[in-house]
């Protein structure tokens, strides 16, 4: 990324990101957590392959046995580990196993790319300020599940997506980057989510590059 484009991008991003040229650094070791389709996993992997993100995906953790994200990982030769929350007696026990797995794969930064579970302090404490989440709304509006439906129900004319550092409170924490998306009169949850995902795929790799490559 040229210095000019970094400066132009800087107007969109928060002071939690410092802009440095990371091309000479060792690749950042990422752990990705996903529950479903995994299109955001895919764009991160593609950004790495294209040389736009100086990182490597150490492991994909998924909690849903039928997650398409696991198929995507296999196709890309990325190791994946199924940790099913139903197999654990508490959220903390589940998170302890996640932390152990992330450490086992020497993960430095954790990317929650469609991880549909609340996390406990156990996970946050293990990776302080090194966990990134993506959410399909302009936070702090429309937290939680059904964010796209919430936006349609509220009648907003602009919504979007947010990449932020994770904290205990759901869909909160310092905002790294956002992108706005218009809501069109005939939008359904599917059409609007599709338009939001185009922007998610644009800003997630960029936010990881800018936040993690310090
Ligand atoms: C995305 O819209 C993300 O914002 C939300 O879950 C969805 C995951 O999409 N947290 P995908 O599985 O990456 O396609």
C-alpha cells in the first residue's frame, strides 16, 4: 500500500490504529473464529495470498459442525479445529479450550469473522486488545443478532458495517473502521446484507493490516 493511499485511508479509521509499513516484519499469526458461511475468512485468506496482508492464518476455529467456513479452510490448506460449545458445561470452560487451542497454534491476533457466540472474560484476558470483531451495522446502532433486520425495521436510510476491538460487552469496544451502505426502498434482509458484505470484505482485511501490523 502506498503512503498516499494510507493517508487517504486514515481519514476513515480510528486512532487505535497506527500506520506503519509492515512489509519487512514477520507475518502476523492470525487465528480466525467463524460459525457459518466464512466469506470473511475467505477474504482474509485471499488478502494474504494477494500480498495485501502480511499475515498467516494459523488456525480456523469453528463451533458449528456444518460451518461452510471449515470447507473453505480445507480448500485453502488452513488447519481447522471444531470446538462445539454444546460439549462444554459453561461459557468459561468453552473459552478456556479456545484459548488453549489458540496458544497451541501460536496465534497472536484473533479475528472473529462471523463468530455467533458471546465470549467471556477468559478469552478477552488471554488476548488483551488483540481480538477483532466484525458486525453488520454502524455500531453503536443495532447490536446483537439480526442487526440487518433491526436496521430495516428502524427505517434507517444508511447502515453499514463495523470492525472493532473486542471487549466483554457485546458488539462494543474501540471502533477500528466502518463503511456505510445505503438502504434501498425494496431491500430485503438478504439484499441489504449482501450489500453490507461487499463492504465487510473490503474493510476487514484492511483493518487487520492496519491494527495488527505494528
Ligand atoms: C457477517 O455479516 C458479520 O458481520 C457477522 O456475521 C456475518 C458473517 O458472514 N458477524 P460470513 O460467515 O463471513 O460470510
